[in-house]
C-alpha cells in the first residue's frame, strides 16, 4: 500500500519535474498530462474514485486540450514550439527558493504528530493484493456525493455554476478578435 | 513513523507544490508559469484528499466536495489564464513574461 503510494509519487514528481524543465512546449504539455494521470492514480489509491474520474475528465481531457491550443496558437512559425533558454540566475534562485520552502514544509510535517489524527482501526499492510484494505475509512459513493450536492452544498453548486459561466464568458471576451469596426466600413 | 500514509501524502504534496513553485518562478514562458500554478493547485487537492482519508472522521463526503469545487475553480482559472495569454500574444507577438511590461496595448 505504501509502496504503491511511493511509486505514484515518484512517477508524478518525475514527470512534473521533467515537464517544467524541458524547452519544447508540446513535450512539456504531454508530460504534464502524464503527471495529472499520476495525481488521478493517487485519488484512486486514496479511495476517492469520483474525484479521480473528475480529474481525468477535467485535467487530462479539457485543460490539456486548452493548453495545447494555447501553445499552438501562440507560435510564430510552424516549428516554433521550442522556446529560448531561460536565464540561469533566475533558475538557480528559483530552485533555492523552492528548496527552502520544501525544507520548511518537511520540517513542519515531520515535527507534527499525526497519531492523534489517524483513525484508530487502520489495519497493517496486507500481503499479496495491491488493493488497500478500506476499513474505518470514509467512503463517498456517487450516490452520497449527489445527495450532498443537492442538499447541503446546493448553494455552493449554484455559485460554482455562475462562476464557471462568468469565467468562460470572460475568457471568450478576452480571447476574441476585436476587429468589427473595419468590417462595418467595408460594404 | 515515516511509514505512516498521512505524512507520506503530505510530503508528496509538498514536493509537488515546490516543483510548481520552482517552475512558476524559473521559467519565462507564460504557459509554463500557468502550468506551474496548476501543479500547485493540484497539490492542494492532494492534501484535501489525504486529510479526508486519514484525518479525523467528519461527515463522509466533505473532502470529496472540497476537491470537486477546487477542480472547478482551477478549470475556470486555466481558461481565463490561457485567454489572457492569447490576448497578450496578439498585442506583443510574444508570450515572454519579461516583454509583457506595458499596461497600454
């Protein structure tokens, strides 16, 4: 169970690191899709199946396509997806900043005692099957999620609908060509 | 102690958030900066799921609800960000962050 988590983590982190250090934007986008698949695998590992499928649908399906469209719409020639080299000083200072933040986070995690938080009846590792034993773990079936969305979180659902509508209309307005005036002058 | 699943999940997500931070700070291409920010949002979602799974017992679907709404907000952010990138490209013919330094188009 822990080995599966470490495997998922290594896969996700490796693909994300390589994606953010490549110079070819198409390769970066495709590797980030692999990284998002790794995150979806983590959700499956943790028992949140619905979130895993939502992650696959939204990130692997939709956001990746939007990113690829943006990459292909903002190039100047057919072969212009390899960007120029970034400045080394900025990279070094960014890595130093990132490692400092990571050190602070790791120190905070390792100093905190989580024993009080974890549920009492977590069973030890089960040999053989790769399936994690889910005892005393929270389960959220699709039925539960639907009932919660329609009862307790109905207001939040409506607000997120309004937010998505406004954001997508705003995106269309921002990205649209603003050249209707020349059209009106021409017969 | 370090073999407990919850600290491992937290270490995983903090490593992911630091990777996203490094990417967003080090690269000068706007699309890559946006992708770094997306990675940081994903790391926050990992934390929600980890605490939902291994934290104290709350109502059964709280963490899942939080992640659903967070994914929706992240998708809206990605759409608006990429539209902004396309608008900047139309003005500057370039999406390097260093050259997008004018407020007037």
